C-alpha cells in the first residue's frame, strides 16, 4: 500500500475558550496552542515541548467553516463544528489559515472515504504512515501518546526509572535524549508490527528470550548480595543485537546506529552500578523490581 498520503501538519493556532472556561471577566478567551494533525486526530499542546497534550479533537463527522471577520475579533478564523460544540481556531496569517483549512478538509474527506468496507480493514495509522512522519511523531508527545496504547503501565515505570538514573549519572538533557530514542525504537516496532512488516512469531523468536534473560538477571542483581554487573551489561548488548536483527531491514543505518549507541550507554557498568547503589533511587528500584516480575510473568504467559 502506498504510504505518501498521510495527513500530518503541525504549528501554532489560537484556540478560543468556551465561555464556561473563562475564569475572570476581561481576560482574553484566546490562547495560543501548538497543534499537531495526524490523520483525523488534532492534538493540541501548551507548547511544542509539552509532555502531555491538553486535548485532542476528532475530525470524524465534523464540518468546517470560514468565519467572517465581522463575526470574530480575530482575523483568519476557522470553526470546527462538532455535534456537541463549535471549536474556534485562529491563524496568524492568511497563508497559515489557508494551509490549515485545506489540511482539515483533506483529513475529513479522507476519513469519510476510508469508512468503505474495503479500506476499513486495512486502515491503520502505523500501516499507512510514511517513515518521515513516524520519525517526527516518535520523538514528540504524539509518539509517547500513541505508544501508551500498546505498552502496560509497568513498562512506562521502567522508562521513568531509567530517566531518573541517567539524570543522576549524566544530566537531564542526556536522560531526555535516551528516553526519546527508546520511544522511537518502540514506535518503529509497533508501526512495523501493525503494518504487517513484522509478525508476532518473528518478534518473539528474535527478542523474547533476550529480554526475559535481561529482566531475570536484573532482578537477581537486586536480590543477591554479589552482583554480576558484567553479565548484566552483556545481556543488555544481546538485547541490542536482537533489536538490530529485528529492525535493520526496515530502519535506516543512521537510526540503527543511534539505537545501538543508546543500548551501549545503558550497558555502561558504571551506570549500572549507580542504579543499584544510589540511595536516591532505592524506593523506585524496589517498585521497578516488582514491575519487572509482573512483566516477566505476562511475557511468559503470552508466549504459551
């Protein structure tokens, strides 16, 4: 299937609050928000760096209208008319207004066309997404939101723990970089799986046992006095190799290299010693071990 028709656009718009949302009389009811349109879902954030979206507007079944300036205090205003309410958006220029209006129209028309029986079966955000879109989404809040649909809460706690450890070992910028790269790897794997490029059997045969071995030894390193950090480091590299094998046919060499660099950082024995010995991580480490035991049990159950 061709993948070059993905609806994807991002940028700033001003969004008008509903009357019930305006806290104090006299204050502006228009707030600048960063919007990301993915297919027929319009996410909006307080800023491009925000971790969590403030909301999402589904364009399915809505209509859009241009608003005459006489009816709005803002120029270049668009109204998204849903069943429950009207959502007013304002662009900063006529060019931006036209770009967004066309993007909304295309997303709505495309959504309606894909409700046909032939296309509904094949419809999938990841299956149709071109690689450039996935690259962008994977390192943004959208990528994190999408991935949360597929990963259990315990897996997200593991990522949060690693981020805390990396912040102590290096700095917060490095922690954010590693987090983004791990999310990117996860989004790519999900995209390939949902698109039929990877099968469940292929994913299990390549990655299941290395991940289980790593989790098992990580738990052992916590529960026994004599820790074999060197073995733990090697097991992380084995997991890295398994993802390399799984993804290298589908991912650019540059991104494979970044993924391997990320695992190499996590395999650093000084870093591993820190996460087991630093008292500031002790309580979270206990929670992580409990999460890993649960994830391990789920992994074993799913494979049987």
